[in-house]
């Protein structure tokens, strides 16, 4: 016997797809049966002119559908005539009218969506609903409903309400089930979004049928009554068409204004990102992921989705009020600096509340740093009290920030970022949001680790120079005076760098040292001296504000124990064993700019202590007061 490959079980998606197809064709078969019976029933009965008039009115109103393209909305009054046909002529007349109405409406569909099964389904669903509703009505009311007297009129109204509920429920429900199975989304949500507001059409049809019944009972023939009411829908159509034409003009104008509005929002968002040294791709990724996560969490309210879309762009607008030296500080913020940073959430909400968005953007912006356990800011709210948009934004923004390069650290892998989210699940972040994000991430098949070329991390030596841990103040003074005596005032950058390294290598656990000097002509740092493991090429120029050393020079503030790879050239970044960086600016008293930067790199993380920072700072002061002007001149 030949070996056979194991049969794979169908996926949930395949099962759902088959169910949708089976349901659609079951409705088509049932609709074909109803329509066939309706044709036979009308053929064996005497011809009724009333039905012919109602059929013409149904088809004419189907073709004369009123549309508002800008709102993706269309409506007609064809259902009214199908209902009247069902109640005045009989279930067969109503079913056939409804089927032909569905055929005409299908002709308005886009060619790409007009499949045979879809057209047949659009004919079958209303035919079944109208026929069943009319059959139940006549079963309860009898072949000739009595409307004489108040009791009869109220009784008839109740029976007509039953008809309307059945017709509307079967028709809209059948379509919602098919759409839900096909798109694998909530049937209830689809019905609420697309069909719940259509009950007015059925109510109008019921009242029109009741009016016609009353007029025919008053001695008028049905044909006479129909002839009298034909001008009414024509007048209504012309009136609405004129009104909608004016409305479309206004909607077009609003659409143009909205584009300007959105462009202004995006420009503001880019201004925020420029100040925060974040790329525009970051906010676009956050916006896209936040919207997809919201839909995965069954957030279907259009206003809520629009609020999340805008808040994703503008959640950090309050950072415009945060000083740049705090906003872009590479190292850890001090408690006082963090308190200033925390103001950006309520400040951003205050700014956006003035704009007057038609959807709740400000609450999301205010609460996007709140924590699930109540330890967040600015209000310390807990759990479900936090807006769902803020809970979604917090998770998405955190993940994208962790997997992106920043001035103060290199990006993490997807696996590392996901682990951080998992660790914060239930305390900082909503567990359901985190779980759904994990499922969405897995479904997209993203790689578990995006880091490449990771070099081996050299462990911290068990014995570090005891001199580095001696009294910080004593070493600072000793270093400062030793360098002050040894640095020649006429030295070039290479001589100054060599003297510095010979003096500092015994104190600092660095394997690489680079002396950057400032080139005023290009407003950038250039390499004056380098020793140890390769870090930058000799012709490298670092614009002020870029990389670690460029930031230190621009901000005139030291940085300690940052990721060395953020400062290395691309050619060395992935292969270099350097893992830790310390950089201090060379600043002369009374000057507004840095003369250069002393950059030290070590092979193990967290290599530098506060004592090392003070030593390097003392050295930078010594260079600034002795050799900096000369180095500056020689590198122009």
C-alpha cells in the first residue's frame, strides 16, 4: 500500500468561508422557490392592473436611487411599493416586486463586486422576507382585513407592525449574516452599523399601505387611488434630488476643508517629532497599528476610531512645552526633570480641547500615560476608567518606541520588546489589549528578532582598577592639575589626544578613546585623535545634535553609560565589541558653544561610574583652558 500524506484539518478561516458560501446558496435556492411560486401564482390568477402599476413604480424608484458619494450613502423608496403590493395584491406580487427590485439595485453595484451569486442573493433575500411577512399578515388578519371603527384601525395597525418587523428583520438579518460570515466579523455589529437605521423605510411602507386600504374601503378603486398618489413620489424625488445636489456641493467643500485640516494636523505632528528627534515614520506606524488593534478589539464606533487616528498623531503635542534639554536628554531623567516631562499629557489635552474635535481626542491624549493599576499620570485613574483609545495607544506606542533607535539607546528586538509588554501586562497595560496585540503580531508573522549582527558582549572584568573607585574628589583634582601641567598650549589635536589618553587610561575602564574637535565651517565634529578599537573613520564628520557625541556637543551636557553603537560609524557598528559610551563636552568659560568632545568607549555595559564622569569632566576642563583654542584652529 502506498503511503499517503496526512490530511490537514481545515483552518477556522476555511470553515467560516465554506459556511458563508453554503448559507448564501441556501438563501438563493429558497428565494428561487419563492419566486417561482410567485410567478406561477400570478399567472393563474386574473391580471390585476394595480400590480402592474406597483411593479412599474417599484422598478422606476429602484433606478432613481438617490446617492451621496461623499458619504457612501444611497436610498430609494422602492421598498414602499413592494410592501404595498404585498398587502394590497398579495404575497406573490410583493415577493416578485422585491426580487426585481433587488435585481435592479444590483445593476448599480461596482462591476468587480457584481458576481452571479451576489446578484441572485440580492434578489432572493428580499423576496423571501416579503413573502413570509405577507403570509403571516394574511394568516392573522384574514383575506380581507377589517378596518372599520377605531378598534379595527388599531388592530390593523398592530398587524401591519408585525408585517414590518418580519419583513425588515428577515431581509436585513439575512444580509447581515451573509456579510458577517464572509468578512468574519460580528454579525450584530454589521447589522447595527448598516441596517438599524433602515426601519424608517418599512414604517413608511406600512403607513402607505394602511392609507391605501382606508381609501379603497371608502369607495375608491385601488387603481384610482394609485393614479392619484403617483405624483407624490415624483414630487418627493425631485425635491430631494435638488436638496441633495446642494448638500453634495457643501460636502465637497467640507471635504476640501477637511484635507486642509488633516494636513495641518500632520504638520503639527511632524513639528512635535522634529523636536522630539523622532521620525515621521514612527507616528505613521503607531497610527496604523493603533487602528488595526482597535478593530481587533471590536472598537467599531466610527467616532472612536477617528479619535484614535487623530490622537495617534497628536498624543505628544504637549511636548512642545517641554524644554529640549529634557526632551532629548540621553541619560535617565532626574525626579524634577521627570515631573516636568509628565506635564506634556495634560498640556497636550488642553491644547487639543481648544480645537474642538468632533470626536474625543483630548481624553485619549490626557490618559495615554495612565496605568492599568492606577500608578500612571496625570490623574492616576484605574482599569476601565482609562479610555480604550488611550489603553490601545499606550501599548502600540511603547512597542514601536522600543523597536526604534533613540538618541539614548539602540533599538530592541521584537522579542525583547514583547517581553517588556508581557512584564507590564496587568500593571501598566490592559491585559486584554496586550493579549490582542500579541495575537495580531503573531498573525502577521513578524520575525521574533529583528536585531542582526549582534556582537559578543565581553563580560565585565572581575577586577577593575582600584584607582577608579578611589575618592572621586581627590582623583578629579589630581587629574586636573596633572593635565594642566602636561598639556602643551601649542599642541595639535593628535598630541593633545595622545597626552590625554596616557594620563586617563589608568583611571578609566575604556578600550577606545576619540577626541572630537569642532569644525565651525561645517558645524560638525571631526576626529582629532583616536586610539583603541575602531569606532569612527578618520574622515567622519558628525553634525551637531546627531549621534551621542553630536548631542553632547550641542547640549553641552555629558552622557554616561549609553549604547556605544549609537555613536559608531555604520562600518563598525555591528562588528564592534564596544558596548558602552561616555562622552563629555569641551567647554571654555564664557563661550556658548563646545570646542569638542571627549568620547570613551568600553567593551562591557555600564562600565562607567559617576567617579569616571568626574574624571572625564575634569580632563575636558583642562583641555578647554589649555589646548582647545589651538585644536579648534588646526581643524578648520
